[in-house]
């Protein structure tokens, strides 16, 4: 019964918190509306999640989030340095194809989002077979190093989390 009323508890909590963050005022009305949204949206969208991803090893999830947040801060500084102090003729932009070991659509989505959220890299396209992802790097001297770094730093923990 409770599973039917709250099919995605984490999504419900997240939606309510995001609503409160968007309105930027915690009042009883906003709290009630956020709760209603957090309960109604997952119920309406539940048919579109037939094979909901199972997250195993929650400590790795926490470690992954901290790692990504740290990488975002470091990459912001690196990109600022590149933009401020490198001439545009010295940029070495590259397209890199990263072969994927991930099979879960959710894990691939998180990987693509992580790559895009990290300044200096953008995930551009998933291969037609779903086995590779095309990434644009703003500046890199060694595309193979960047490919291996993304696979080790992001794909490996996601593989542990989702599979």
C-alpha cells in the first residue's frame, strides 16, 4: 500500500526540497505544496519507470558525490586559468570517444551529466549502440589520459553503484 502511494520516496523528498528552494520561502503553504508535488509527480510518472534502478552501496554514492563536487571546483579554476591566461591559438580542444562498460541507462545518464557538469568537458552524444559516449574537452594535451581519467574517476564508481 505505501509503495503505491510513494513509489519513489527519494524522488518525493527531492521534489519537495527543490520546490522549497525555488520559492525561497519556507511557509506552511509552500511546504504543503512541495509535499503534494513530491507525492503526485512520482505517482503520475511511475508507469514510465518500469525497471527502476537499484542503488547498491550507498557509501560509494556519497563518495562519488563528494568527488564530483570537488572536481567541479577544481575544473572551474582550471577553466578560468585557461580562458584568462591562454591565447585562443594555444587551446587544444579535442573530441574524445569513451567506450562504456556501463549498461544501465540510469548509470550512463549520470555519467553524461557528470561529464557535462564538470567545466571544460561536455558529453555530446551517446553512440547508436549505447556502448560509447562522445565528449568534447576544452583543452587537453593527451586525449588518451582524459579518456582513462573519466573511465577511472567516474565510470568505475558508477559501475559499482548501479550494477
